[in-house]
């Protein structure tokens, strides 16, 4: 579970990340919430609520949905939306797409630094609070980056930085 930011702290996210949260919120409020309310009504009709598994499951789902709605609303209220295509920097900052070369394996890998909720390692998106993103911030093309991983130090060379 991502760490909660203090209430006053801004949460950096890309334009696409904000849009994804807004889409999820809309879906939760227009589809999931009405669906779970209907499921609770149906389960109530089955009698004794103390032994009604459908009712318990629907109430638990309702609790999850309401919690997620509050979570998303809080994040959107504190969102600091950053459009990476407008960034002009020689250094790695939030929103950068960075091409690295693993010094040991000699393989190139590309990461885009995004907001915590946008992170998707399978698609090369790493959260701003991840160890590799923190190691990359402020680095420039040609710099060496050392990332402390559970299996030890991993060394990368910064090949290219771009913003899209």
C-alpha cells in the first residue's frame, strides 16, 4: 500500500495519472457504488443479517468502495499535476523518461518517473518515491547511478533523458 502523504503535502502526478484517478472515481461513483447498494438491498431481503454471507460481503465491498472514493478525492485535492512535455531540463526530474545501461548486464532499460499511484514497473513506470527514482533525481546524461537494492548495489549509466 502506498504511503499516505501528510494532508498539506502536494502529490506529484502526470496529466495521465490525474485522468486515470478521475476515471476511477467516476466509475466507483456511477457504477460500483449503485451496484453494491443494490446488492445490499437484495441481501437484506434474504432474512437474518447475522448469518447472511451475501450481506456481509456486500457491506465489506461498500466499505472498500467508500474508502477508495475518499482516498482518490484526497489525492486529487492535493494533486500537483505536472505535464512532462513542458519540462526543459538536462537533469532527471519528475516526469523524465530515462534510458539506463546496467553496468553489470550491459542491457539498456528505460524508466519513466511518475506519481506513486501511476507506478507500473511492467510498463517501465516507476514511482517518484522508489529507490531507483530517488537515485536518479538530479543526475544527468553520462552520470553513474548507484541503487541500493535488496541483492546489493546495482550500477547504471544514464544514457539519455527526455520528457514526453
